[in-house]
C-alpha cells in the first residue's frame, strides 16, 4: 500500500510538472517565440520581416535570372513587313551589341535607347531580303535569328535624263519619268536628291503624276558636276506600288552655249561662254504654222532622221526621209534642223517652215561647209535655244525640257516638299 501511494504521487507530480512548464511557456509573448524559433531560414521562406527579408530574396532571384532577347520581326518569319524598322529588345538585362545583316551584304544601322534595353534600326529593312540578327546582352546572353521580308506586289522605276556620266549643256534639267503614276509625290520626291558642285539650290517640280524635273534658279554654271541620288527602293509611290531603285549617278555640264533665234530678222546668233561665235540665216514657221517662242533645250540629236507631217497632226503635207542635222526642241515636234530642199534665198529672208527652225544644209549630212552642219557640230544635248518674235505664244514648260520658261517662284510652287 505504501509503495503504491508513493508511486501515484510521483506520477501526479510529474504530470503537474509538465503542466507547469507548458503554462510557463504559454506566458512567453508570441513575437518572442517566433523570433527565438525561426532564425534566418524561417524569414527567407515565408517573407516575414526581420533580417534577410524580401529585399535580399529579390536580389538573389534577380541574380539568377538570364536576360531574354526578342526580335521583331519574329525569328523565322518568311514574309515579314518591310515598312517598319527592325527592333531588338531585352528583359532582365541590357543590350551590349546588335548587328543586322542582309543576304545582299547590306547592314542596317540603328541605335539603343537610353536604358540600352531596346535597339531600333534607323531605316526599314529592304523587301525580298533575308536578314540575320546577332544580338548580345551584357553578361554573355546571345541570340542569333533570321527573318525574310516579303517582296512588293507591284513596282515602279524612274527613267532619268541625262544619261549617267554624260556631259550636257547648261540648260539640261534632271528629268525623271516614272513607269507608274505617283500619288504620294512627297514620299517619292523626298527619296530623290540632286546636288551640284559648285553648290546651288536645286528644286524639284512635278509636271504630272509621272514626271518630276529638277533645276536651279538659273542655268547651270559651266563645268558643274551633278549627282542624282535615287533611294526609291520600297518607297510606296501609290497604294501597293513600290520603288525598286537605290543608286547614285553623276552628270557633267560642259561649256555654255546659248543660241538666240530672232524670226523677225530671221537670224540665229550663237554665243559660247558669253562670246558670239557664229551667226546663221534661218527660216522659221510660216504664218499658218508659227514657231513656239521662249526658252527651249536640245533634248535629242540626229545626224539624219525621217520627218512625217502625220506624226504632228498635219496630215500628209510632207514626208522627208533624210532630214539632216535635226535637233529636237519640243516633244510636240519642233526641231532646229538642216534643210536641203529649200532655195538658199529663203534663209534669212522668209519664214516658210511648218514650225521648225531651218538652216541651209546639203543632202546626205556630210557637207561641212553649210550652216546646218556647222551648227550641229557645235551643239550638244542641253544647249539652250531661245526663239523670239515668232508670232506664237511661249512654249509650255512641260513641252520638252523647257522648264526655264517658268519663273523661279512658279517652279518652286510645283514641288511636293
């Protein structure tokens, strides 16, 4: 009995002892308990406050992220748009270098934004071209991607006068005729540059939806070098129609020759660099077929050519197969040319032609002693021929290369930019 009693008290004492300990622990503030039991590892796992909290966690995660590079147009695109720039972006990093190369050997220049998280090409990619993009982020992440731009559905070109590397007279404008009507004239004109050495202001003038001419205020200076820059590739001239040219061509201006035809005195005076070098008797258009007056520029030259009245709306009045030394002044059919079929007494005394300016010449175009031969040999494309006292109005500026008949203010008014 005594043993049993002692044993029961001992068990009970142990039970109360455990309760006392638990009660004592229960009196400890909860914050103290968490602090004492959690340590650093507990804070890192549940995001609670204290040392080693969320800031350290975010930094640790950021340190383990890799920069992600993306390309627009998307990698692998086979018919990418060519009317927007190429763009390379990076997340979780900054860009170190970007190179975009076309299969034609060209490269696209571009620039980073201030944060160096985006690179944008300064020009659009060309159509019908495969591009390879090589981009690298700071820290080593790199990406190579390719895309191919689509080809335009319909295209246009600009046919230019004068010919590349040619030498012309001081009146020669730079004239461009487009193969397709242009509705966005400003976009097309901005893609074309004409510069001169020595420098001079040069302005474009639209004569129609398909013709754009460039000239300075006055005739070119003798010896001028002219450069035409065509950057029409992928320029949209009208809806769905794009240019294809990207090239530079140069022309040269030779000596200055300006000839003045006075159909009252029936004489032509030829001046070379300001000095009169020749005077020729001529015959102009008769009273029923008066010759255009105004400033005209030689646009074509033929040692011999056929002239038919039917081609200029005059029925069957004439058909001459071998007109010598013909030089075109207007699109409508005005020439200064040699004439072997009229009496020599006509020249300098009568205006008998159908609108052309005629000089005495010989059949076969090989007689160097006649006026027609001499004037032809002294001339070149782009030379100026001024006709006055013809009894006819001034020729339209668009009729041939004759924009000099417009004042400078009227010329500039025809520019789209």
